[in-house]
C-alpha cells in the first residue's frame, strides 16, 4: 500500500455537526418558549443541506447559501416561526463554530509528519478555516469543492484534487465515515479508509454505519488510523 496523501471528508467525518446544530436549535427554541425534537430537526436540516449540495456542478451558490435556505425550510416545516431573524442567524453561524471530534487534531498532527494531509470537502473554504482555527487543526492544504466548481461525488472533483496534489489517485487515501464518498473516490482509483463515527447523527445513529468491504482500511477512530498508517 503506497500512500503519499490523505484527503479527509470534513463535515461529518471531522466535525460533530449534530451536537452543535442540535444545541443551537435548542438554545434558540428555549429563548422563545418552544419545545421540539431538536435532534430530529437537526438531522432533517443536515439531510436537506447535503441533498442541496452533493453532486452540484458549477452552482451559483455554496454550502453556506444552502445552509441558510434549508434552515428557513426546516423552520417553516416544523412550525418554529417564533424564531427571530437573530435566532436564525445564530443557528446558521454555528456551522462556522462547530467542535471537531476530540480524537482528530492530535492524530492528524501525527499523520502529517509522514503524509500530506488535506481537507477535501463540500464545505466552504471560509467554514473550514474557521473550524480549523477553533479546533487547532493544521492542514497541509484545504481543497474545497467550491474551488473546483464541481462537488463530490462527481468524478471530476476527485480527479481535480489528485491533479492539484500532483499525485496519482492511487497514491491518495480518501478518509470518510460515509460509503457514498468513499465509493466515489475508489471509482477514481483512490485508496479508502472508513472511520466509524457512530455519534455523527446523534441518538438516531448514522444512516450508513457499515463500511463497504472494498475499503483499504476500516478503523474505529483517528488514533487507530494513525497507528495503522505507521504515524
């Protein structure tokens, strides 16, 4: 197994979006005397946002725009109209202040001593910069699909990332907790590592918990990934 670089999905694989977004909804709701299943609302918000961005091709919008649009949709559907413009903005801004999973930053630092480490994501560049500063994450490079203009899981996104890294796709390992991302990367000749994130969707559990056996590596966490890679 010859690996020279690791490209990390970031939104769900690195960031604990469910806890952050659920907490933001709950705080805003409490301020307005609202009670709801905040976990279910956070998950529906995430599902709609992913559907609105994955596979996009030269869109006139980015994930920040989609997060704002889908937030208004979810608020209307769940009858949360008491949330003010300030409440909505606070929820939306939470995406740029999410906590990373606690096992990532230290393991990534170890991996960087031996491999090129990149964020390869549908998130905006500014979002990745903000959460990376907040969580003490150092990347060698950020590759946002916003830069490419074509979004995962379209093959052009993976091919362009490899081209920009000046590597053959077979020298890159895509790291994610979702089969859809890893399957698409593997189809472009990337090696793949499935990292289990059982809490990504909160108590409901992830919709895609079982790794494709075709993955190069399957690990329970980032410390194990670093160890398996000899870092």
